[in-house]
C-alpha cells in the first residue's frame, strides 16, 4: 500500500510509541480517530475503547480498513475531518490521531470549538507546532488552545519512525478541554487584532482602536512594556487590556 503524499500521510509503525499514544488517550466508551490510514493506531485504540469511529479522507484506505479488524466495534467514515458532523457523537468520548501537518491548526481549532467537547484530544503533530502551542512566547494558536484547554506534551517521535519519514520530528500533544473558555470571544477578538502583525510592537497594532497617546497611558497603567510584541502577553494580560480598550 502506497501512501498518498498529497494528503500528507506519514504512517507511524513503532508499536511502543503507538501504545504510548493510546495510553494517553485513555479508555472509555468511544474514541474518534482522525486519519487512521492503515490502522496502526486503530489497533491500539480498539484495545482500550468499546467503540472506535475512524474518519479517513482517503477512500481506498477507508474501504480496506474494516477488513483488518473483523469482529471489532469499528465504524469507518470516509470524509474530511474538517467537514465531519460531530452532532451524532455523544459524550463521553476522546479524539486521537496522527494528523497531516498542513491542516494541524484547523483541526485543533475545530476540536476545541465543538458543541459537545471531547474529554481529551491526543494528536501527533509536527514537533515545532507542539512547541509553539506550549511555549511561553505566545502565538495566536497557543493562546487559542490555552484559552480552551489544559495542554501538555507527550513523547517526541523521530522522523525515522515513520513510513515514509517526514522531514521533521513529531510530538504528541494532549489537550483536555475546559467546559468554557478562560476569556470570552470579545477578548479574543482583541487578541486577533493584536496578532495581525505579530512581529510589530503591539501598541502599533492597536492604534486603530485608540490613539498612540491613549495606548501608552493604558500600557503604563497596566504595567505592560511599551515595546511588547503580541506574543509577550498572556491571556490574563489580554483580558485586562480588553477592559480598557
């Protein structure tokens, strides 16, 4: 079976690592797996969950997957995960998967914005993305994740463990969604405004909302560095800033 490079498929075969990922997913009545491919992770998940729903974009892979697990409670859906309707998925459930690098952010954003949130989201992603999400130097993605979930990283997976090997290493990211975001949408609208030019000084990015003089006074009152970039502020800083802008 050849992989579809256009879909960004790199299959992890290391059984020890696959078991570690499944262990992080936990166990329970239901796991929704993103991009099962040849079913390497699926096999580990089926040992821990009563049922697995595997959402696979590749039609050929989706058609062949059930034959690998006769008698198992596995449902395979041929669809783009970004278009998958989660309304029929009932809590409690967990999401897990080895996801394509090129759609990592949209997948994470969708999983953390579902009407019925999973108890846990365990994703194997590009190591650089995992570092960006958990770094103290914030990005728009890291703030979005930290606003919606408790997040930590799992094992690093070397590129050589995949077939074919990608150009970079991967790392497991685990997210445990909050029942509601830390800050509301109004605050996050301000965050998005501030990150329109991430490398510029934040005070310059916000001049469309207040004059430079007003912003300088606000920053001083909040004890924020006048030279701060958007990535220097925490969620709490943004919430305080939103109250006065």
